[in-house]
C-alpha cells in the first residue's frame, strides 16, 4: 500500500482481513489428490490423480524431496504448486517423501536414500507408468540424492535429471564462509550434540531455514502490514509459513555425514562420493541434466550450484539462472513464468528424444499391485 493508502487499497486491505478472519487465511492450501503406489522404510511414493479434463500422457516425472523439508515444497498452495502445474499439463506426476524422522532412525545414513529410497522410487514409478523412463526432478538435498543415485546405478530407467538449488561446492555458500574457520575447532561439540539428540531436531532445522534469509524474516511483520491490500502476496506468505512450520528432523548419522563430509570436507566438489565401501563417480552420469540456480539463493548460490557442471563431462548439461531464493526459485510467484516454463520445455524435449527408444508403451497405472494410502484415496480410484 502507499504511505497514504488510496481508497481502493483500503477496501482491498479490509476485504483481505475479513476473509482471513472468516476463513482462517487467504491461501488455498488444499493438497493435490494423490494415491500411494509404493512404500518402504522412510519411503512413500505417490501418483497424483490426473484431472478429468486432461489426458495423462508422456513420460512420468518423479519429484524427489530433500530431507527435513516437507513435500509441500512441490505443492505449496493452489496457483503456486509445481505439482498442480504438471498435472494440469497432463504429465504423469509422482513424488517420493519420507515421513517423520524420529530418534529410532538415528543410525540411517545418506546411503539409505542413495541406495534404496531414490532407486526404488524410480523403479516403482517406471513400472506404474507402463515401463516408461522417468524424469527425475530434485530440489536442494533431493537433487543431490538424485544425482548420486543416478551416478551409482546406470541401470535405472532415467530419461533425464533436473536439479534445483543443489550446492556442490559449499565453499561458495556465504552463510558458511564466516564460520568455516571455526569448523575445525569445534572440539567435537557438534558431533556429541547430534549423537545425543539422534540428529538435528525439527526446531533447529526450522530456525536454520529462517536464518538463511534473516533479513526477510526480520522485516516480515512490516512487509505484511504494508501489503495488506495484496491478497496474492499475503497468500504466498501464509503458504511459506506453513511450509516452514512443517519441517522435519535429520537422522543423526545422515546429519553427521552432511556436517563432516559436505560442510567441513566439501567432498562433492571433487565429483565423487565414497559410500558403503565403494566410490560413486558423477562422471558415470550420461543422461541429460538440467541445473537451476536462484539468483538470490542464500543456501545454494549460483556458484555453488554451477560447480556441478564440470563434474558431468559425459552428460548433456544445461544451466539456467532464475529469479528467487532457495524456495522461491522452485515455487515462488515468479517461478510460474521462469522456472516452470523452462522445465516444461526440457521435459518435452527429452521426452521426444526418448520416444524412438521406447517399445510397446503401456497405459499409466498398469501396475496391478497398486496400493492406496487411505479410504480417501481408495475412493478417488473408483471415480
């Protein structure tokens, strides 16, 4: 609003306040309908229900969530949901998420996601989609999981990889630079702390995410006040606040690997990762890779993300720099006209390239062992 609000701004602000009081908010937070098709330890794979008016065609898209962040990152709110966008276009859309992390999961390391969760999700999606190759889309740590899983198993039916906001050179992250000299002199305090707690608790994860954009966090009350007439902006803030509140914990061993090997050791910058007694080399990846970086991302700045490109000498790689911070570049209001159209073009191009390689494609959902997560989703299947 202007410093001295215009009459129409006052009317809009009053309308927004009244709507929030009556309905509890301005954002449409209804989740996109989905069906559970596969599950396992800390692995749930969902297929999003196609719209009645749009025929589901083409190769499937699998969205890989990062640890600690909820799957809301891909389904933030109606109108700013990447899942909604993909479904409206008729793309077979799937997602793998992990559920709540508890103390009993403290011994799980990154190998659980690299060796089991992501590969099993890819296979389940390919089977459910009638044998089609899978386009993997991973944000933040989900992108790193996807890259390592693809490098580790050349037999996975992958059509392409899309990596959004995934840092492969953490020395380029400004948030870490000031504390880097202290990392070698923590006297084991951090190690003892995460072992005692069984990981990084959700409250700590939530606070760390807020601190990654501390200026926005501190000025939020003022910004909300001067934006009372902007329903779209207020709805986005509501959705982001819900996303932040829904963050989960890191398992102890995984957090230890991230801390010692990625933050302190910066091991990914060399293009290899030792896990389970073997070495995963990123130069083993031969499928096409699309890399997104947000121009104001404080968690994964452009140079930290760009570091992945020279590590993939045997793959077609494309870098796109788009507006937005860590979450905004994925599902902010600007992403609807930047990140999403670019992803659409990429998926269309790589799906067309795969068509000639595919023999006797079957219908989506042909897997006879499909399962349902609840009576609600079973009801969806009957419609």
